[in-house]
C-alpha cells in the first residue's frame, strides 16, 4: 500500500461527554476536502468506564496507524482486519471475563489467557493483529492443547468454551469480525464406569 503524500489529516482523539466518540480528520481523495469524521464504535454500549476507555484507546491507536495511508477513504481499508495486537486484545478479553465474584471463574480465565499466550510465544505470533487470527490458527491452538499439553476431552472442552468466550467478548467490541472458535465442536465424554455391588 503506497503511503499518501497528503499530510492534512488530524489524528484521532476521544471526546467524552453525554456520549463518547472518537473524532479525526482526513482528506477525501476525491473531493480534496478535509472531512471531519465522528465515530462511536459502540463505545456507549460498554457500561464499565475503564473497559470503555481501554476500548477507546485501542480504537484511537488503530485509526492513527492508518491515517497516513488514507484511511478511511482508501479501498484497502474497507475490509481490513483490526490492528490491535493479539496479546493486548486477549488481555482485554481476560479482563472482561474476570469481572466475576467467583474466584474459580477468575482463576480459570487467568489460566486460560496464560496458556494461550504461551502458545503465541511458541508460534512466534505475538506480533499478530487480532483480526488476522483465523480458524486455522484456532485449530493450531487446539492441536497444541491435545498433542503438546496432552489434555483429555473434558479439559479440551473447557479450553474450547473459554476461548469462545474470549473471542465473543472481542467480537462484541468489534476487535474481530468473526469468532474463530465458534464452529468447533465439543468432544464426547466417556460415560462413568459403575460396578454393581456384590451380595455377601
């Protein structure tokens, strides 16, 4: 993608009031006019102010990274995946799921995030954009869980549900367009073996 020669854009900033939104300016390549763009990105649907601010900062970073290349008027940006780093995005997802009063729930999601980050390091995927993480990458993680970590079906199902939950939260906040874990099926669990009591 060729870098635009136009330096007339103004970087994104957050405006907080009754409604929160991100405002920035870009030159329309067709009219050559600088346009004011105001986007909410569903920020006002996030009830927790800290979560909302975290999401806003990611949005601003994403927009500012793309402004020198003509965003949003260049065609290349119409379907482009999110720029948020996958490690940072998973930290957001972990924080969302750990807003629980149940210590076991918090511990389970913290452990899941740590295992997933370990996998990203081994694969050298820590610089990947969250929007680039697709079904094939999700399958690689599940294979890692089965063949490297030697998990059984019950643990596999727990991993799958937690990763689905992470990406569901990210999808709701527009970090990703699709949940890459959504179409994987749970594994069948073997029934409990029971022995009849012998009469004495």
